[in-house]
C-alpha cells in the first residue's frame, strides 16, 4: 500500500507547482501507474462537476459506479443513470461565479488496480468531502464509488426570522 498526501491540485501540467509528496510520487511508479494519471482523473472529475458537464463526467465514472450520501439524515443512493440528469439540470457553479477550488487531501493506492482519493471542494453553497474509490480497468482509472458528506455554508443557511 502506498499513500500520497497532497494539499492541492497544483499539477505543473496545469501551470502549478508540486509539493514534496507529489515529487516523490512522480519519481516512483506505483504498481506501474503514474500518480498523475489519478490526479488528472480527479481534476477532470472536478472540472465536470464545476461545469455540470455530464459528457466529461461520463469519462471519469465507470458505467456501474455508485453514488452515496447520508448528509441530509437519510441515505441517498444513485447509479449514474439517475445521477447524471441531476447534474445536467443544475445551474453550473462556473456560470454562477463560484470560485474554482478543490483540494486533494490524500490518494491511497491500495493495490495494482485500486485507489482511494479523499477530496474537498466548495460549490453550490456547500462544503463537500468526497471519498472516491478508483479502479483501473484496461489501463484507465475510473471512479467506481462516490461516497460524500456535505455541510451547508454558514452564510447560506436559512436562520429563523428573528436571527436574520
């Protein structure tokens, strides 16, 4: 098992810099797969969510991927055929002027074809923590499961009239 911790997605390919953990990961191939293949997948995942681009989203999720949250107090479980139309109908964070920010807390490669990524993002008035299970099939990394938690931004919460 190999763990790689990163504080942001400042990949040099995208004009950024790397921290020491990222440099180490680049120097070492993890089970024959370069670390940046996973980082690129995660960046495309966030790009797709930020733009509400389901065509791009379909390139990062496996067709059999599952989606789970219980942040509202009840379990929400969707497959991709149910999830993509929801994303398509949203007003994109990009068009509403939300800042483009996300971070990769960690990537843990647990085997030759499996990894787990923990990401944070803020959009749509919420702060998200995503736990993404990744699999590699035919040389390509895909998200097979998305389990996440969100909290509503304090400035977006609806307070009782006496507190507004």
